[in-house]
C-alpha cells in the first residue's frame, strides 16, 4: 500500500498499540434464539475448537433482519482480543485486508466482505458496523466480555435484511452463506492469538485450504439447521 493503514480504532484503555478484528439495534426487538444442538451439548465442536451458533431476528435501520450469532471463547485477555479484532495489520493475518477512514463515522473496505461504516465503538467491548448503503441492509456487531480466568468470550452477530446471495450462478440463503466466511475465521483468530497461525496462510483464501474445511462445513451445517428450525416456528 502507498501508506500505512491507520488503526481501525483506538486501543483499549490502558493498552498501547503493539501489533499489526456499526448504529446499534434497539434492544427488545430480538426474538429468542434457536440454538444449534447435537449430541452432548449446544455447540458445534471440531477437535478442541468450539463455536456456538444462534439464529435471531431483530430490527435494524433497513427493517426486520435475520441474524446469525457466532460465540466462541479464547484463552486471551479482552484487550488482546480487541486489539486483534481492530488493528488492520492483525486483521489482515486472520480475517481480511481492512483499509479506509477507520474512525467512528468513517467508511472502510474489508476485502470480499465489502464496505462498512463504523457507527459505534466502546473499547474494548463493543463495535458496531453498518454494511452497504443508507439505510444499510446489513449490520455486524462485535461484543467481547471477560471470563473469571482472564479469557474472553467473543460474540459476532451479522444481521441482514437480504434473503439470498448469488454464488456461481446459484442462489443461496444469505444467512447460510455467513458460515463459509466466519466459521473458518473464528478458527484463524484463535490460531493468531495463540501464535500458531501458519505464516503462509492467506486470510482471503481460507475457503481453499483443507485444514479449514471442517470449520466451514460445520458452521454452514449449523446455520442450515437453524434456518430450517426458524421456518418451523
């Protein structure tokens, strides 16, 4: 790039920036979640990795939205996870290349995930981004909370008013598609935080790497199950 990418947002209070991971929806408009289940628990599990998926509905600026919620715990402090989720250099390692006016109210790009506008930030716990036009048809929200053992629970919620996306000439449910994008990236975030992410991993090509195939398959299967459960409600 011609110049260094500025920090997406300020670091969490009391934490210096050290390295190169939205308008908030009104509360009370969310229906109870349908949780993906399988034998032995309420989370999909791949080896020692665990991600919980939920399906919700709520209002955003563009209207009623369907939401996919991804929840995962990390053995890292909330400040460390916030930094990994808001520093462009770190995001490029595990998520996608991020560049633009990276301040509240500013717009930015995030590779194949499109453009966004930061609408709210409460470091190190909350980040809300509107995606698309005005009113934005999609909204994503990152929520972090600390655990008693100094770990972090990450909740990533993507709300969309769109019904489908076209991929390769075929139409797919818009929520179902989210599993292919976010499922493997919750794994690469964990690898990044633990220092085990291979240096040759290209975050823009995770769908082509066999080691992340199970995370993609499991996340998309979980969302497919939740979408069908929602239709039966």
